[in-house]
């Protein structure tokens, strides 16, 4: 029998957001492109020299090993609700405050729990 889900308890996560800041450097861009074997198309729709997906590298939470879930992400119950289901997700945006055409510089990352 499936585990009962306490909807009232989970409603505490509605609207929950997480924000972090980071610095986009040429080395970070280089490492991402190397990880993807050079396949990281540029987000050229706004003249950016940043590869698509760079937001996955930004402002990752620093979580001790014991705070990780089985999938290697931070355990549920913090930012993401403790839903007893195998898949959860969050939605996010990244804004760069870069002042030059390279796109490097300060950036913020915001995620919202998608429940």
C-alpha cells in the first residue's frame, strides 16, 4: 500500500524559493564546455557568449555528505518537500550582471519548488 502523503504538511513548501550567487569566470565556461566535449551551444539570443546550461554550474548548495539524498542531491525536507516519490523537480532562472560581452561576472540563481 502506498505511503500516505500529508498534504497539509507539504503545503508549507508552496512558494518556497532558494537564491544563490556565484561568479561566472572564463574557467567555469571552459570546464563546462570540456565536460560536454565542446558541445555547449552559446545562448546567443541576447548576444551572450555563455553556453546553454551554465546555470547548472552556478551557486550549488554546499551540503555535507550526510545531508545528501540517495541521488546525490540535497536530501528532501529542506528546499524540496519530503514527498515520498522518486522524482521531484525545481524550476529556476539565472540572471547575469556581467558588464562585458563575454558574459562573465556576477550571477544569481533562483529556484522555486515545483510542487
